């Protein structure tokens, strides 16, 4: 157990020290109360499943000021896991921060933008028929990235912010063991160093602001290798009998991920330099789409049957649960790829006046072959994360509090799906 200051300090310590996994007795004891067989299998074999969990208890004082107490289970920031779509959260925040830094009143998150190509592998994007305007925008990318974890939205925000700015900004904020090296399309490391020209335009198509193509000359620190499994399939489905090398891939430790989420939900709880430069409107927008359901959203108009309420709410999702408990909203981001499944969440139960944070990552790949799409997501990862979520949620419902939280700041206006003739969107690349 650590207080919030200890938690922040640990984020720096673990960037340079190979630490033993941290486990608090409190969580070990709590987890023993859930005898679900999948849950206990994973809990008793954390190394096999590369399991890491952070539970954050939030207590309010009589002025409603929160205090955060973090509990860890098998947490080690030096133990690599593939972050997958979790990196869409910092890219969204950095995109808003960059817009604010431009100090151009006519360029906002809602302004139409277009992407050109200037280096091999790059693609143009001038229109987006899933948006209300027919054009891409940072706001629309954030919606897509948060609501269903759309991959193109992330790649375009990566191109807008730029590889150099992304990494320098995150390191300056204290996320020193984090790296963002690539889009979510097949490109070489050199191609990923180059990012596209971008322009912001008025409704009539005239130019407001143009951003030239960029290149990142900064070196990455790849001294700490990360090789996983016993084999992998190539793009041509050829089996290579050696571990898959993640050394140069994106890296986003679970502590950094949870701290990023905490910074956008509770900015005053982290040091000033670790906050993102967002406006109050930005904060409200981000919080809305971290917690809004795909079926509530008009643009994009996702198929509510395929992208149900708990689709990207892993701590409340399993094969039987597609909705959240009455009065509950989850502000979160998830990621899944190569057998890894990760979620960082803030849970607000407005009916019972309960709140907490929970983050976890798990690896499910029994055959130890990567890139074969043969992972135990449905049989192990989803049931485990649901049981973990229920263990913490049920504990929180019963936990005594001196002061119940006033959660009005998180009671947001959400969209209501309109009936119109547009076709719903299915089978998103995520």
C-alpha cells in the first residue's frame, strides 16, 4: 500500500531499477474470497499470465476532496506487456494539448482537417463519412478511439502530434519509461519516424492552417529487450520458431496508464507538470467519450448490437453481461492485441455513491505462438477481468466511508441516439 506521493515517486524509480513485483497483502486476501475457477487459476499463476493489477481506493473528506490509496498485485513496470490500444489515451490528450498550443482561435478540436502523404507508406485522408461534417477532426478521432477503439483514429492523431513531440512530451510529464514508436498500420521503423502533412480547413475548403510533414531524429532507448513466446507467424503465415521481439514496439507501463487516466479525471491530484494542457471544455469532452456508450452516439453511428454498452468496459463485460449496473458509468480505455488484454478504469456508481479506480493487464496465449489470433480472450481474459471487476465492485459497495462522495462533477450530459435512415457502422478495425 502506498499513498499518492509514493505512487508518483514509484513511477520514476521503476524506470531505472529492476524491481521485484509489488503485491499488497490486502489484495491477496481480498482475491481469496472469489473462488471462481478462472479467477483463481490466474491469481495463482501471475507469472504465466503476466498479470498486473492496481486498485485505487478513493476517500473523500467533508469538503469532497479525494485522497488516493493504491494497492498493487504483481506490479512491475519493467515487465513488458503490449499496450495495444491503451496508447490512444495519451495520443488523444496530446492532440488536444497541441491544438491549444497552436493558439489559433479558428483551429479547434472540431475543425475539419485533411491528411496528405509525403513519404512512403503514408496515406491520404481528406474525408470521413462517419462524421457529421463529412471531414475528419480531432474531436471525431477521439470519439472513435474511445467509443470502440478505432485504429485509424489513433494513427491519424499520431500523425498530427508527431513521433518526436509525443515522446518528448510524455517524458517531460514524467512518463520516462513510456515510448510511442508506431502507427497501427504495417510500416517500417523509418516510415514511422515520418509523419504526414496536415491541414485545417474552413467549411468551404479554404486553408486555415497547414502543418508540414515532420521527421523524428531522436534516438530511442532499446537496451531493455522484450521477447515473448516461443514462436510467431509472419505476415505471410510462415511460422518462425523464436520469441516475438517487442523491444522496439510501443511501451506504456500500467502505472503510467493509470496515472494518465487519473490526471484527466482528477488533475489536481497529480503534480502540475504531469497534467495535460487542456481547457475545461476539453476535460468535459474527454470525460464524456471515455464513458459514453457506442449506442448513444450519433456520429459515428455504431451498431449498438455489435458495440453494446460493455463492449470496451472489460471489468463489467463477460459472455452474459452486456450492460452495466443501474447508475454506473465507467471512464476508461482498453487495449487488446497479441494475447494481451488491458483496462484502466474509473468507476462511478451514482446510485450507491461509490467510486474507485481499477487497472489490470493479462496475457492469454496457451500455445505461446504470437500473431496467430489463437488467444484465450473469451475463455480466460474476459471472464477473469469481469470477476476481478466484480470482486472490487462488491467490496466497494460494502466498504464503510466516513463521507460519501459527491459525484456531480462526473454526471455528464450524454447523447441520445436519433432515429434516421443512415446505416449503422459494423466491423471496425480495432
